């Protein structure tokens, strides 16, 4: 590794469709505005390029990935090439048949979005009445087939008590992990950032730390990097880790995302920062030569480059872009609190 550069990302998020059956207030991809599906031919071509460049893991996201008409076709192809597959879903569309096929196709884990432990809270955030019950049904079907589950909660307008209850609920249902995501100013969330009151952030963080201790050795308590950057350096940096895992924000370094139109972006949240398009150029050329990727890896940022922890952190580029400058300050950095 040189200047935070490796020859290929460790893991890639692929969004084969932007269609969605929900209208979440915190959605980072404006899912559901249109219904654009990547063609199966393009999908196979990109997957093949990723494998040739030694990408071993792909997380299928969206939109809602189960709305993609070729979902199991691409999963089968990934399996054929020896790629580890995980899926991020709202679980509303999971049936017994779908859960069974997930097992048959060796899907290694499913991340299920859950924003509340009761119908009123979850359905309000997801903007579709009745989706809570369907999500719980999907979770039960995943459990039936022993598919590892990680519940994912975006901090939006839940009460601190409700947030605490969700993590306890994850343990109660036997989830492998619970992950907390920060609400990032992109997509629908850009217009709803006022839902998160800054005065309560410290209370959410306190609960997260408490649950991390409570469930140590029983269930993983995780955080998306945007959230961890609000918590503190010690929660995403460890001398026990290989250097490549101690870079803080992994966007453009150990990961990237590919959108339904073939655009390649630094991460699944940074969807407005296009580094190239895989219908026009091959993956290797973009990964090696994109000026955006290069600058992200160099960590040559306006404020962060003056910080002693820059190479271990880098700040969240989505939050920096929200303030008007992709390479500017992440105002939610733990060090600025």
C-alpha cells in the first residue's frame, strides 16, 4: 500500500436498481424517483471486471435490491466467480421462496433496515403504512433458514429510548449484529437533516457505547464510518488492525460503489461524486486514474490535512460536500466537538 492505495477495493457495493417500494425520510439515494435497472449484460460485465481485479466481496444494495428483475441471476453469477455476496434490504418483499433461494445461492448475510420497534415509528420514517409488519415477517423467514442478519438503524427522529430499544430488539431476535448509521445529507435525507437534533447526538452516542459493553461477546455493536467519526478515533482505529484498515473513511481506498447507470462513486453514500462510468471505461482505469480517487487517497483536504489524525480518518466527504466543498471540513468530526 502506498498513499492509501491498493490495487482493488476489498469490497464493492453494487446498486443494480434505484427502484424502491418505500419512501424513507433518510434515504441517501432518492430511491423511487425513477425506476432504472442495470441491464443483465452490463451487470455481468461489471461483475466479471471486479473479479478479474481481485474484488472478493460485493454487497448488493439499492433502491430495494429484491425489485431488480435479475437479482438471482447476478447472485448466481457472483457465486460462480467465487465472490462473497451480502445483501442490504428493507426485507418487505422477502417470501419463503426468496429466503430459501438466498440460502441455495450462498448469500452470506443480510442487512435489514429497521428504524423502530413499533409500527407507528418505523412506518412514519419509511413513509409506507404496514411496512413494519412485513419487515418483521421477512426477518422471521431469514431466521427460519439460518441466514445471518444484521439490523441497521439510521439515527433520524427516533427518541433516544427508542434507539436503545431497537438494539435490544436486535439481540432478542438473534441478530448477528446491530449497526448504527448517521443520517447523511444526500438524497431524501438532504431535505430532512433537521430531523436529527444535534443536542441529542451525544445521548445516542452514550447509548451506543453502553450497548457495546452490554453485548460484548454476544452480539456485535457496529457503526457506519460516518457515525463512528462522531464517536471517537478509538472506535475505528486500532494498532491491532492492518494498516489498510486504519484509514478511517474507506471511500475510494478499500471500497467504492457502482450505481444502476454504471457510475462509479467513492462510497454508497457519496452518490453525487462520479469518478467515472463503467459503460465508457473499464474498472481498473477508473480505480487507478480517477482524479477524485487520487485526491481522496492523498487526504489533501482543506482542513483535515492540518490534523494529526488525518491519515487515520479523513472525515466524511458527504458531510463536507453538504457544506459546498468535497474536500472541506467534516463539521461532525469527533475532534471538533
